[in-house]
């Protein structure tokens, strides 16, 4: 928010929508952090034999199994709260860059263009949807195909990197590097729609047809 506030810009409807998305994401991040802290406190207090507040000022000393169940409920809430966070952040970024381009303020960084497959893959990585298992990429959606050659092409350009991903039962998960975030932002709305000045005028009607139309 501080970075946005430091920008001198017209607060168009799209920019106001960006601010709204960022405020929502900030609140979700705070709530998520609180639930994660609660989960850790539940497990720590149980190991030390201390009571835990379960709501309505009710205190109880939990068994290890009960503590895991309570912590699991917090983790489920975290999963629900963050399920659309990456997609919302990506949508806000694209909305911001597109609005700035429309006003003649394109990103200063202009990387070489990517192929449609590479651009789609980079956006999928930004949404946290791409993992690697047994040397093959997997996506958490069915409407997009991704080959390992596309992944390697993005890695060769330094746009994505791999990290261990044991929780998803896959070997690795892809994430954007700083260069990947910069190039993805620069790709938003790179091909603007043609304006009326670039459209070809319709040919005039033949004289005979024009006279019949009178």
C-alpha cells in the first residue's frame, strides 16, 4: 500500500479496485497469521500441559490427539482464506499495469517477448499451481497444458525456480524469481487493442447501389 500511495496517479475505477483487492489481501494475511499462531500455541501448550482457551472463555487441557485436531482446524481455515490469494494478487497486478499502460505509462523494463505457452505457464506459476513430480510438470487445473520444455525455457531465462514440496506429495514446486515477477508484470496488456485511427475505413458503396438506397 505504501508503494501505491507514493505513486502520483489518477484513481480510476480500476485503480480503486486494485486498492480494494490489496486491502482485502492484507486483512486475509493478518487473519491467516493469527490462525497459524493459534495452531502453534495449541500444540506448545498441550506439550507443556497448559490449558487452552477454546472459545467463550472456556479453558481445557487437551490430549495430544485433541490438540492436533484443533490445530488442524486452524490450518483448514488458513487453506480456505488463502485459496484465492495468489489469483487475486495476480489480478490486481494485471489491472494496475493495464490501467497505467492505457494512460501511456508502460513499465520501464521491457524484456524479450514470451511465447503464449511461456506466458500462460508464468501466470500459472504466479498462482502457485505448478509442481514437478518424476520430472514432469503438474497443474492444479485442467484447462492448461504445460510441458517440461516450457518449464526449462523459463528456468533458462531465470524466471522460475524450484523448491522442495513434500506436503503436496510432489517433488518440487515452481515459484517466480524476482526477474520472473518483473517480466510477468511487463507482459500485461503488452498488445493494446487497435484504436479507431488504425482501423481501415469501409469502402464506399457503388453508385448504383447507393442510388437504390435512396
